[in-house]
C-alpha cells in the first residue's frame, strides 16, 4: 500500500460549515476503504485513513490525530491557492 502524508490544517482553512473526524484509538484508522493509499498524520505519521482512493480525500475531509491532536487535511493545496480570483465586470 502506498503512503501519502496529510498536511496540517491552517487556521484560515477551517470552514464554518465543516466538521473534523476524531481518531479515538491511535491504533485504528478513522476511515477504511479499498483504494490504493494510506494517509498518515503530518506530525507523527500515525495512519489516519487506510486504503483510500484520492477522489474521496478532498479538502473537506479533516481528521484530528488521536496520538498528537494535529488536525490534518489530505488536500495538497491551501484553500486560498485553490480558489479562483473573482472577476470584476
């Protein structure tokens, strides 16, 4: 299984309408799937999501690590970098 490191969520990236999955047992991932990647915590490398397809690991998926309490996101770009500038006119 290939491993992808998640990244820490920046304070300005937390949407008001979103939630964060909490890993209660550091020995068990929060999500399990049949995909090709395991997603690990950016700070301590604890497995947070096992066997996930990247299509399901969007910027709306946030997981708080049960080992170090870091809030992780799978998206590689920040929300600001991913947004398109508004067009005036």
